[in-house]
C-alpha cells in the first residue's frame, strides 16, 4: 500500500483526496474539486486560449482583460463554449471571447471548455496564467 506515515497514521493518496475535497467544501471551494463531466472519446475538436498569453503581465488599473479562445475545426451549431477564470465560469454559450472588468490584482488562470448538446465535455484547453498588475488602492 502506498502512503506516508504522519503521526502514526497512514495517509494514502485516496485518503489525501478525500480530506482535500472535504476541506475545500468546508471552505466553499466546491467548483475547484467538482466532478467534471466525462471527456468525449475520439474527439477531433480542440479548444485553446488565444489571449492572454501564458504568464503575461497585464497592466490595467481598472482590472479589465479580454479573454479569447479558438475552437478548431470550428464551432458546431450544437456546441457551447465555457470560459473560466480561476475555475469559475465567466462565459457559457456560443461566444469565443469575453471582456472581464475589475479583475483583482495578482495571478489568475483562464481556460476553455467545449461542451456538446448532451453536456459531455468534448475538449479542454490547458490553463493559461496571467498576472493582473493594478495600482494598489490609495496609491497614485
């Protein structure tokens, strides 16, 4: 059995996932550990975050940023796109871009998900991180 001994207790990967999930639920972070729909097998579709670029620094004191994804070979009429910021859905529908405002300072992750008419995930993009640089409140 794989695991680490901590204080006389054997912690297995399964136990660790159980504890982390319940701590996240208690902290109100259910979207991070929510069970994702099954990825469709043999999908030819790909979704990718086009903007912002990975590890990009965005200097915008209003916290505005546009997020764009691309879908290839093209968005089918029955497909939907989800754009997520820090695991939270900020766009769900047929669009491929969203303008966000008042994004907090710091490191953020954006990703895209392509979903078919049954709710099955067809494709997921890799998460792209960006740094929102804003002047701290009270500073000029």
